[in-house]
């Protein structure tokens, strides 16, 4: 398995750069609505009662946007945000303070395709948004299997991420359409590269659904897709 990027860092570790984090958060604040709609869809698809005391894990939580959508929908839920970027967690601690003890960060790394050994669990729900694409295919397969192990029976895993088209013909068609869920500058950068850039591994949806089945999830589907971004899920 590839363990370092071309610049010698472990997958996703470029997010430790504070400037990159501040640029990302500013862009997302300007363009939050399209992703908020996908987060709403995710929460509507969950197989839990509205008052369930869910234990939730957000993998690559960043400043906490997806965990916040889940906690707003399930008032008795508690979430852990797993992340490695101190600057992200600093912003997130301020923005997530309104949830009090219902949200906390767990500083830790999933670059080798496993969740940190000291992570509590299991979880009713594992979610991730725009984070797992840093892992190469073998890393994703390992991570999906480890997430399965950390998911309770009756629980589920939802992943919103960048997933490339099946071939260059389709890639050219995708490029004809602006993607509202991706800031324009990043879209241009991502679409110019096969697979979305040097630090991204964007296997197509069909491959990633196969990883979920391989991990052991019983009910697997792509529940939303627009161009190079998709929401996939596995139910245990
Ligand atoms: C593009 S941001 C997405 C943040 C948030 N989930 C969102 O949708 O806005 C990717 C996040 O994944 C985290 N991340 C990437 N690789 C990681 C790794 N190997 N271990 C832990 N966190 C990682 C980064 O620090 C960053 O906060």
C-alpha cells in the first residue's frame, strides 16, 4: 500500500498546513448550501428514531460541518470528530461549542487505513465528508473494513466524497458542467488531473461500493451523486 504522497507526507497530512485550512474553511463558508442539502439527505436516510442516544464518529471531521448536521437532527446524539489537523480542530472547537459535551475531537490518524487504536467505540453511525479520498484504494479497503468493525449491529456508515467518472469520455462530459458543491477554483484544479490531483485517489462509485460489500456491510448503495461527488452508504 502507498504510505506517502509524492511530497513524502502520509495521506491527508497536507491538512496540517494552517493556511490551507483557513482557505478551505473560508471557501466552504461562502458556498455551504449545496453540501448542506446533501447532509440533510444523509440525516433523512438514517434508520434511527429522532430521540435515539446515538454514538457517532465523523472521520476527517475538519471544522465539524457534517457532525453538526447529525447532532442538530438527533438531539440526544453524541459525536467524536476524528482529525489530524490542529488548525481545523481549533476552528471546529469554536463552532461546535454550542453542542457542549455532545461533541469532542479525537486527534488521530487514519493514513494507514486503520482507525486509531485508542478511539472509543463501537458507534451507531460513522460518517465522513470529503476526507477518505486521500487514501489509495488499498487504504480505503482497509479503512472501510475497520469502520465496519467499529460499527454496531444495526448501525451504518455514510461517506460523501470525490469519486471520479468511469472513463475519459465521461470525464469530458463532467467538465461541461459547473459543480455547485465544489468551489470553482478547486474544481478546475481537480478536473485537470486524472483522479483529481496528486493527493487524491478518487475511485469510481462502483469500486467504492464494492469495498463496502467486501468490508461486510449488508445493504450498500449510492444514495446521491452529482458529477464527481457521491454519497455512498453501507448498513450493518
Ligand atoms: C477536505 S477536509 C473535510 C473536512 C470536513 N469533513 C468537511 O466536509 O468540510 C479533510 C479533513 O480530513 C482530515 N484528514 C485527512 N487525512 C487525515 C488522516 N490521515 N487522519 C486524520 N484526519 C485526516 C483533514 O485534516 C481535514 O480536516
